């Protein structure tokens, strides 16, 4: 659980920083972070940090050709997490496999 929490904090902080950096670069008219990189950060689980950064920096909030794939990545990430939680709750073989992995990896 600690590793999962650490991953979530790290990926969201990274996503937040990417959006902040991209906004700063946009204002300076310099090299930008590719939109696909920002969208991929949502798929990896950094969507909370990404959405917070979009709101705080007022960045990428109007551009629908960016937002559609971004929120699709958010939805896919949420579906994967929910699917894993449901499988863990209702599937004994899945639960045993997860516990086995957790033991052998010493999380």
C-alpha cells in the first residue's frame, strides 16, 4: 500500500509539474511539452495533479482537441483502478495472486 501511495503522489506531482512547466514555456514562447506527454501522464494516474494544474495555471482548459483525449485517458485510468478493485473484492484467485505478488516483492 505504501508503494502504491508513493507512486500516486509521485506521478501526480510530476504531472502537475509538467503542466506548470508547459505553461511557463508557453508564456515565454519556448519549446513546449508535447500534448501527448501531458495526456499520457493522465493515463499513468497523474490526472489529479494534471487537472489541479490546469485549473491553477489556467492552462489547456479551453482547447477541446486536447481535453477530449485527456479525459478519455482519465476515464481509462479510473476504469482500470475500479476493475482491479472489483476483481480483488470478488475474485478469490485474483486476490490470492495479488497477495502472492505482494509477499514475494516485499512491498
